[in-house]
């Protein structure tokens, strides 16, 4: 009798365990179910509508660059950052070593892009046309910036200040539990030098957490991870309609072994008080910085 009683207890315990396992399995199935696409589309579309209002943007901050020493160890160097942006396509980023020394000035006027390196020997500027061939990522090892921070067109995308181009491409990826939007190629696709932009969103999040730039073959060129989003003032808009903009941005290149550069933005504003035309004027910048070496990338205008 005691053995039968014990058997009944064991059977009861296993029965409860089976029911529990079944419940857990159902819960896991519910967790892995695809979230509602229409809800995600509505959230992202609303966030993008607000972001599209940000015609001008300015911020200061810092950039922490990974620097590989001769022994292969990774050190860090902190730079002061000034970021100015104006639609359509105008960008100016100044990276300063000190009050007087500028390591790099990246920018674009929407037609031409440039990368000034005034502290190099000889002082150099790389430049090219936005719509021409040759828009591939700058790969010269003499450039004192990590790959993901060299090309102004790539940097502009990775900052997360532009809305997605095509919500119709929104797809759920169950492997990383993110929504992804793949935008049309920008640059010149006629000779396989164009790029594709992919934006990744959390399951219930309205703003991109990851942005990837990939080449025409689908290979990763650069990636950013975006966090610390804050509302940024837009003139003549109520506070509730201000867009969310990332304040912490990690930018990495295609190499998995390379640590990311870390951008921290401060005092962001959509008023654009410091956004002046001269910051995006190729001719005036060329005259002011007087580089000793000028490198044309791709076809000229």
C-alpha cells in the first residue's frame, strides 16, 4: 500500500511537472510570436514624422576614439565635437584635439562631400561628389579616424537624424527580435558603388537602435548603435511634438575586432543658431584651411 501511495504521489508530481512544462512551452510560443506589424508601422511613422521636422540641428559633445598602439594594444583619445546639420544634405562635423588644433573637419553641401585633415603631414583634404561613382568608404590607413567615421555621407546616416525612406519594407527578424527597414541605395548604384541603409528597431520601440550601411554586395561597411534618446526642440512646435534624437552613438566599421568610437552629444538644439552657410561652403573652407594635398575621390563634377 505504501508503495502504491508513493507511486500515486510520484505520478501526481510528474503530472504537475508536465502541465507546468506545457504552460512554459505555450508561454515561450507566445513570446516568440511575431508582433503586430501595423502597430510597429504606426509607431515608427509617427516618430519619423516628428524627426522630419528637424530641418536644422546642432550639438556639442565629445568623441572617444580607439587608437591602436604599435604593440597592438587599444588606447583611447578624447576629442571635442561640434555637429551642425541642415536639410537637405548639409553636414559639418569638427573634431578638435585642443582649443587650437583641429584633427578633422567632415562635411557636405549636399552635392560634394569632404574630409579635411589639417594636422596631417602634409595637410590633406579628401573630397568627392555625392552623386558620382567613387563613393566607396575611404580605406587609406593614413587617415587618423576609424573607418566608420571617415566618410561624411556614412557618418550622416549613422547619426540617426534622418527618417526611414520606406516603411513598406518593414520586416520582423525573430532571431534578434527587431524590426528592420531597408532603405533604397544612396550613392551611385550604376557601378556597384552605392550603399544600402538598414535600420533596426526594438519590438515596441519607435526609434532606430541600430543603423547599418552595406555595400552593393550586402557586405557591412559601418554600423552605429543609438541610445539615450532625448526630445530636441523644434521651433514653433509643442513640446509633445519634438522628435527623439540619440545622445549616445557608438560607431564601428566592418571589422568585428575593432572597438567602436563613442560619440556623446550635449546641448542639442533644433533652432540652428550656430548653423551658418560658411560651415557648408566648400570654396570658403578650402581657402580657409589651405590644405597642401588635395585628393579627388571618384569622378569630378
